[in-house]
């Protein structure tokens, strides 16, 4: 047996249901020995959000479909990228319980983390009020997760991602400026800026770090004078120990650049940002690089609960029994949850649309899954209707 290089599960191990909590395997052993082959309906639902959050962006549906395709089950789910609230079933799975019980751990893992990342990215994009936001946080997580993290950051509204493999997955060009290490190795900010300008593909925007050695406003002026109209932006990644009043520093940099005719140079800020800091900086910053707060976003704690057994509504305490339908009003966007058997609810007069749409039918994928660019555009449109 070949020793693993990295501590991650293989695709085929996840697909085989081997990434599971052991109590599901014990449950299967008991049910099979007892000859229990009852059909069950189970729902994936979020009971509550992290403090301060009132909506989420659903992500992970594409991977959930990959996990469940081939199993003798039928699955309905919200479209990926849907903005949803608490107590709304976002996915429903039906089949013999012994055929899908041991997939709960992996299914929830796919949805919980991806949705947390997408939601945090959406919150940062919403806070940025139209300014670009680039995902910089892959280095804070296991490298095997980088493509998943940055795909869902992009899905949630980020305008770019930094990691090459992540960008390849979502079919965009990777975004990035230059590291402090380049400036340290060459010994001077302007020397590094000129080397970058001379060597790197002209299609890459010239964005130069200005906080490695000297005062940010004077380094910004030096770089602007060296590159002139070819300088797209300067980036401030000023460490906390030197930061002081970052708004004040940005205003100084803007003043000195404008005074010398460099109004075209944008101010790109990174380093420890979240939506609250973005809101504070919007009046002076032009773009943001956001790292840990997206890659280390709170997971959305979905749970999967049986709500029907052999056609009979049933649920544990704290949950609502019976299969449900979820409708979104085309007029106001309101989501309503009702028992599946009742008529579509009325709202403001807009046509209600069912959100629990077929995904897998008897093991076959029956939905065309949109690409991440299309999902992102829908998320950005939906963000206009919500507040932080």
C-alpha cells in the first residue's frame, strides 16, 4: 500500500461513503440485521445562522450531486447560489434509509463549509459597495481545499482568486500583485516595480506594494513617478504594528498621488480585512484583497433530519415533521415554507416558484448544473435585495 503524502480522503473514498461517522455504520448494521428497509425522507436545514447573520448563500450543490449520483435515491435541492434563510429545507433526499444513511457526514461537510465561504464572500462583496474584492485566503487552509474555497468565494461575489489551480477550475485568470519577498530580494520597491514591469506579461495590471521599507505615501509617489501611466494601483498591506489610522494613511497616499497628477492610480488594501473594516475603508479604498475571514469563514451548521418514514410524517423534537415545499415570490423575493401537499401560497401577487427542484432521480442526475460564472451573476443580483 502506497503511503499517503497528504492527509486527505480520495475521491473514490468519499464517493464510497467511507468518510462517515461510525455511528451511521453501526446503525446500518443494526437495520440490516433487523431487516429494516423502510423508505425515509430527510431534509437538510439550517436552524440558525452565526451571530449577526440573517441570510446565507447556498453552495456545494454541484459536489452534493456528484456524491449522490449513482445511489438509489431521489434528491430535490435549491439551485446553487440561492440566498436562503433559517428553517428552510435546502435539500431533500428520499430512498431506503439504508442506502443513504452513511452519506450524511460527507453531504453535510460539502454543504456546510462551501456555504459558509460563499456567504462570507457575499458579505464582503456587499460591504464593498461595488469595489472589487479578490480572494487571498487559500494559504490559510489545507492546500487540497484551495480550489473549493476559492470557487465558493468567487461564487459568493469575489471578483478574482489568487491561486493558479483555483482560477483554472473556475476558468478565470488568477489575480495577484507582488509579494514582499520580491521587494526584499531586490532591495528596493522601485527596483522591484521596474523589474515586474519589464518582465511580467503586459496584460497583467501593474499593482505595486508600497509598505515594505518606507512611508507609504512617499513609496507610492516614487513608484508612480517610475511607472507613470502604466501603474494601475498601489497596494497597502501595512502590518498592524505600523498601521495606526489606516483611513488616515490612505487619505495621505491619495492626496500625494493626486497632487502630482497620478489620479489614475488606485488604492488596493489587504491584510486582516472583514466586512466591518471594508465598510470603514470604502470612502478611501478602491479595491480589497480579503484572506482569512473568507477562507476561515464560519461554517453554516446544516443538519440532516428524517421527516417521513414509509409515508408517515415524523421528526425528532425541535424539527417539523413531513416533507415540505419552499416557494420564492417572483415579486418580492420572499421565501415561504409549507407542507408539500398544500397549494402554492399567495404573496404580493408575484408568481411563486418552487425552489426544491429535482437534482437526482433514482440515481441519475436530472438537472443541468450552471457554471460558476452564471451562479455568481445571480448571487450579485440577489445581493441587491439584502442588507448586512
